[in-house]
């Protein structure tokens, strides 16, 4: 029962498998058949049986279908056999018709092929026209590019390249010629860069050569503008009644001439005002800048331009070694620098970014430091004040020109103050030579005047006022010599020259006044004072000349107030102003006068020494000549004449000179007696010497110089007088007894002096009195001399021990 149940269950499963086999592809039969073997053990056998039954059923169905359709097949074959004959006839007819059609269509085929070929050509032509229409603009633009390159229109060429690359080439990029063009464009760009850079180099070389011309033109224009402004300001001042500071004769003689010349030149060139664009073609810079901007390499161009310009700046700032020798050297140096910075200023304003204000300021600061160093070094070699003044004027024009272009120039004006000191030094050296020439040419005699015209000429040169001299009749004399008015004029000339440097320095009248007074003080205290002292010390200057020099310095000292008024008139700065510098002429001429006075004393003493050296005493004479020595009388006559000249000197100077001369004469006579080479002296020689001293005392008592009180001059010979009286009277007992007493008759006699002279007389007595031992008087006198000598020696020794 169980097996029958299992067999019934497998039958539907086999049918299902058979249906899957019939309905599926042969590729999928494998898994189905595998399921048959995976079932129960006898399932394979039963499946085969089921399969055989299914095959038999299908064979029966095929047989039934063939039987059903067999009659129709037979009928169809019969019909085909009937049609066979007609088909052969139709074939013959179709073949014949086809042949006739073929023969008839050969010409049509030929014509059709021609039409097809024409249509293809037409289509190709149309295509070619379309392509040519597409390529022609490219070719035209490329041809235009070539023309622009040939015409050196490189900026336009670059723009054309941009259009070709962005617009035209993309349309024809598939063509070979386009690829060749595209490959050629970078080379063209490099060519343009090289050509534009070459043009830029030529431009840089050109402006390097033309910098001096550019600078000269710019400086001329700045100077003309300044002259015009000054003239306009003066016109306004005159119109509104303003009183500006007066440059005295400087504008009269120089500024107005320059103004007139400047206006004439301005009128001549009014229609033709040259600018930097007229002198330099800046198109290479513009082209190169635009080209590099289009190429996107603007930074490279800017760096190259700035680097090259900095190199040129260093070359321009390098001066020539002999620049300081002529003003042309300085002018060329300044014009080149101005030309350089005028070009840079133009580039700054007409280009965007090629140079910046920070770059030009940096370049100017570097240049300014170099310029100041160069000027400071080279100006130190200038010894000509005219050259220094021209240098100052060039610096002012140079500074004004660059200031007009926006460059700061304060440091240049500070430098001018240094150069001003040097200018004053050169002026002082020049005026030292002028003063020396004046002193060399002076005759050191009062100025003679024979008529009113000559008097007015001197008064016009020197401010001299003396009512007594005015009242005198002609001919008459001024007390000073010719050098005084000449020196006064030259001091004013120095003030004029010093004032010239102060022009255009943008300084106030107070500062100018201070500068003038300080420079004038230097002239007086250093230059003139030194010249006077050197003059006074010259060997050929005698006493008469020294007297005249003292008189001259007195009048120059009195004229100092007129010099102060002269400076005040120039600057309009009152002398009562708190900070006004005073002139030191008073002390200068006072010192010179003192030096001259001292030189008078020295030369007078030297002259006395010359006369004393002529003395020819016979120190062994037994009796005096009865009259004074000739040399001494000549000396006294000389002193009388000299002191007569001293009447023009201030009273104290003459009195001091007279007192000094008498004291020196007394000292010289005393030294003559006590000379160590003088070994012996007789009483006759002492008496003769006493006669000479008496003449000296008579001269002193005759009041050779007015103003000396009583016996002041005689006191100069008091030492000699007491010494000679002691020996003439032979009053040794009184001398020795009263020595040291205030009321002593021989208070001025020094024991050592008396001892020296007495020993000389003692030796003379021994030699001259060989037989003195036989004469009682002579023997007593000799003993007395020896006794006095011993006493004097003990007195001298006592004085030495006490000391």
C-alpha cells in the first residue's frame, strides 16, 4: 500500500519534469534531469517509462497531422508542374526585357555618373568656399599681424595675436596651417619682447646722453619763473608801499641786470617753451610698458627699468675728479642730475605703476645723500670766492628746480649754510690779500688836501667828522693816511660780497643780519687784526709808521658805528633788537693799537741801543772832556724829534713811550758801567760819564712830552745819579752809615753795584799809580778804597745770608 502511494505521488512529478523539458532550452535540461536522479530509488525507471509513453503519443499526433495535410501537398505539386512551362516563358521574356533595359540605361548611367560627379564637385566647392570663408579672416588677421610687425606696431600686433588666439584660431584649429601659425605666435612674442627691450635700451642710452640738455632746459625755466616771481613781488611791494629788505647796490648792479636779461630771453622764447617731451621721445617706454603689460610680464619690465635707471643714477651722481676747478664742471653735474629726475617725474605721472612715488623718493634720498657728500668734498677744494658764489647760485637753482617737481630739498639748503662758512673763509683769505696790498701801498702819511673837491672825495669814501679841520683853509691834511678810507671801502665790499651769498636762501632779514654781522666780525677780529699785527711787526716799519698806524686804528675804530648803520640799512634790522650781534671792531682796533704801542716802545728802545752801541768811552782817561759825548747828544736830539712826532698820539701813549725810553736809556747806561768785560775805570771816565747823565737829566727836565708831572722823567735816572754822586763826592762813610735807612741820601745805590764799580776803580788805581806807594795821598786813597771794598763785601755777604 505504501509503495502504491509513493508511485502515485511520483507520476505528477514526472509529468511536470517532462513539461519543463519540452518548454525550456536544452541548456537548462541538465538541472531538471538531475532532479530525476535525486528522487526515490526507482524513480528513474518510472521516468523512462513515462518518457516512452509520451514519445509514442507525439508520434501518433505527427502521423495524424501528416495524413491530414497530404492531399493538399499533392495538389500543390500538381499546380506547380502546370506553371512550370509558363514560368520558363516568363523567364525568357524577363531576360529579354532586362537586356533591353540594360542597353537603354547605359547612357543614362553615364549621364547619371556625370551628374553625381558634378554634384560631388559642387558640394566640395561649396565646402571649400565655406572653409575658405572661415579661413580667410584668419589669414587676413595673420597678414595684418605681419604688416604690423614690419611697421614696428608691436602693441597692435600683440592685440592682433590675442584676437587670433581667442576668436579666429578656434574656428580653424583642425587645419595644419593654423597649427603652424599657433606654433609661430610664441616666437613672435619673444621677438616683440626682444625688439621692444632693445628699443628701451636705446631710449635709456638716449636719455643718458640728453640728461644734461633736459636738466639745463628745466633749470632755465625754473630760473625764469623765479625771476618773474621776484619781479612780480617787487612790483606788488612798490604798488602797496611795502618796504622789503634792501640789498643796497646788489639789485642795482646785478639783480636788475639779471632780471632784464631774463625777461628779454623769456620774450624771445615765449612762443617756444621746450618741455621734456620736446627733447625726449618717450614712445619706446610706453610701447615697451604696454607690450609687457599685454604679455603679462609687466613686473619683469618694471624691475628691469628700475634697475637700469638706478645704475644710470649712480653714473650720473659720480662726479669728475676736476669738477671743482670750474663752474662748468658743477653746472654739468647738476644738469645731468636734474635731467635724470625730470625724466623720472615725467614717467611717474604719465605711466601707471612703472615708477611709484615711493620709488622716486627712495631714489632721490639716495641721490641727495650722494650729492651732499660730493658737494661737501669738492667744495672744500674751492679757494676762489667767486667760484663758491657761483656754486651756491647753481645749488639754489638746482634745489628750486627739483622742488618744483615735488622733491624735498631742505638738506640742500642746510648744506648751503656749510658752504656759506667756507665762502666766508675764502672771502677772508681774499680780503687778507686786499688788506696786505693796501698796507703795502700806503705811505703812512696824513692825506694832503689842496681843494674842496679832494676833500669831498675823501669824505665820500670815509665818514670823517672834524669841525676844526673843516674850518682850516686849504691846503690841509686829514690825520689818517690813505689806507683808512681804502680799508673802510673794502670792509663794505666784504659785506656786499657776504650778502650775495645770503640771496635766495629763503632766510628772514633777522637771520641775514646776524650772518652779515658775524662774517664782518670775523673779518675785523681775524683777518684785519692779523694783517695789522703782521704789519706792525714788519722790520721795515719804523716809529713814524707805527705812530700813523695808531692814528689810523683810532679813526677805523670810530668808523665801526657807521658800519653797523650800513648793515642796518641793508637788512632793516634795528641795532636795538635784543638778538642783534654787535661788531667787535672796537676791541680789534684797540688790540692792534696796543700792539703798535708796544712795538713803538720796543723799536724806540732798539734805536736807543743802536746809539748806545756807538759809545766810545776811554775808561782810563785821567780828565773828562768837559762836554757830553757826541753819541749821547745825537740820541737826545733823536728823542726830541721823535717825541715831537708823538704829539699826534693819545697823551698817555706819548708819555708812556717817553718814560719807557728814559728808563731804558738809564738801564743801558748802568749796564755799560757794570759790564763784565769792562775791567777797569778811572775817575776821569766816571766824571765824563757823569756829564752824559747830566745831559740825560736836562732832557728829562725839559718836558719833551706834555703832561708829565714834575720830575717824573728825572726819576728814571735816579739810580745813576745817586751812584755817580757817591763816587764823585766819595762819601762812603755816609753811605755805609745810612745804608738801609729810608732817609738815606744814597737809598737807590745797591751795595753790589757800588762794589763792582769800586773794584774796577781799584784795579785802575793800582795799574795807573805804580809809584803810589811813594805818595802819601795816593797811598791813603788806596787804603780807603780797600777798606770800603771790604766793608761793601761784608755788607753784600750779610745781605746774601739774610736772604
